[in-house]
């Protein structure tokens, strides 16, 4: 679990620097570097002999996955789409989740039992390295790189020339002076703490209250499936309502999920367990589409990479500490009850924080359609 915490923290600390590189050099080189570093980290994990080697390898994996993860991926999609940006990010987000959903049984049910964990890490390294040529031959950070325009629009020569200019948006310095930025950061830090704290402890909780381990594992899989649906659904929703309302809805659905889980017992109707899985999974799928849309619609694309990276750092502080705090509270109190109360409290902080987001005055001259 400490390795997982290191992974999240390193990914968060790396994210603003990754975003800066994306803004300056484009996503292609950053994604290719990330694929190489992730593969290198997995190779080192296959060779570990001591605990500190294990932690050190996860530092490299954390840096690599930050560089080939959501910061450059959402930057590319945001550049290519305007009218249906939310839907496009939702599809991309679902792809990220589907990869993990497909790999988990392959690694856990086939490679590890039939070979061992070292071979499994080497398989992950190979998959990571396969990303590199794909990125180099396929990815274009902006449509201008191919002489095209967002959404496949056809432009007159005069408008086309304007479209080829540098993307509009606030500078990092200006964005950091707005309450909008810090409200988004606070909301996603609180959400990350509660969401991942809950998801990483739901299986131990279900086993602790009397469910068979197989049932708890099945519940975890159902949550993962519904998070894929949620990613697409909330991306689609962001094209139809303001992103802050979509985010608040996602946080609220997760809050309801926590309340349901607190009442799940083997003696209770089992439908309550499956209702929890659907609720928390769907709500948990909201974070990436809404976070990306909140950044791009409020601050523009000129410094999107850095700003999204800083928000990611705030979120990762939450995701790295939530599971540990919940585990510590269980060890100290013999129950997850008060950990769940903390989760409810932080969701209650996240919802009004995101609803308080206002379009920055510094961008008053930008178009206001679809602002977050």
C-alpha cells in the first residue's frame, strides 16, 4: 500500500511538469517518453530483490504514467474538439478505464497463477513500450499540426489563419490568482480523498461485515464496470450542462453511495449491495471528464497542461492519503464507520466548493458558451 501511495504522490508531483512540457513541446514526445519510462519501471519491478528497490521502481512507474496519462491525453482531446469536447473526453476516459478492466483479469487470473509476478511485470513493460511507436505515428497534439480545425470545421482562409494562432486562455500566473482555480482544486482534493479511500477499502469492509471474499471481489468488478459507464455518461452530460453541475452531481451520487454502503450487511437484501456498486461506480466515473472540462472551459487551452497538472496534484494528494487514513482509522477503532463519516464530510465540502465556481473575470472577453 505504501508503494501505491508513492505512485499517486509521484504522479501528482510530476503532473504540473508534464503539463508544462505538453504546453511547450506537444503531447507526442511527452506520451512517448511516458511509455518508455513506464516500461522501464515495470522491468525494474520484475527484478526487485529488496523493498527499497520496489519503492524506487514505483517512483519511475509513477513518473512514466504521469507522462503518458490523463494530462497529455485530455490536452490532445481538448485541442481537437470544441462542440462535443465533453463526449470525446468521456470516450477517452472510458478507454483508460477499459484498459485496466481488461488487464486486471489477464494479469491476476492468468499470468500470475501460470507464470509468476515477475513475468507479469515484464508483460506490462511490453504493453507500455508498444505505446511508443503508436504515439509517434498517430498522435497530433493539435489539428493545426495537420492543417485541420477543431470538430472538422471548414474555414475560410481569413478565419483559418486566425484558427491557426496560439490557443486562447489565461496564463498560469493569472489563473492561480482566481478563486475559480482554488475552488476546483479543493473540490477535487476532497473528492479524491473520499472516492479512492472508499474504493480501496470497500473489499476489506465487505469481508469484515461478513460477506464472502468472492462476493466482495465481484462487487469490486461491478463498481469498475459502472465507472466506465459513468465516464462516458458524465462526458456526454458536460456537453449539455455546465461542468460544475455535472461534477456536483457526480460528488452527490458518491455521497449517496457511501450512505448505502454503511447499511449493507449480509442480513440485508442483497440488492442493496448491487445498488451500492452501481451508484458508487457511476458517480466515481465523473471525475476525469468534469475536471478536464472545468479547466478547459474556465481557463482556456493556452496553459491547459500546467493548470490541469496542478489540479491533478491536488487530487492526487487526496487519493494518496484517503486509503491510508481509512486503514489507520480501522486499525485504531476496529471499524470503518468513522472513516465513512469523514468521506461523507469531504463530499459535503466538495459539492458546495464546485458549485461556487464562477467564470473568471479575466476571461470576460472570451466566448461564454459552455463555460464550467
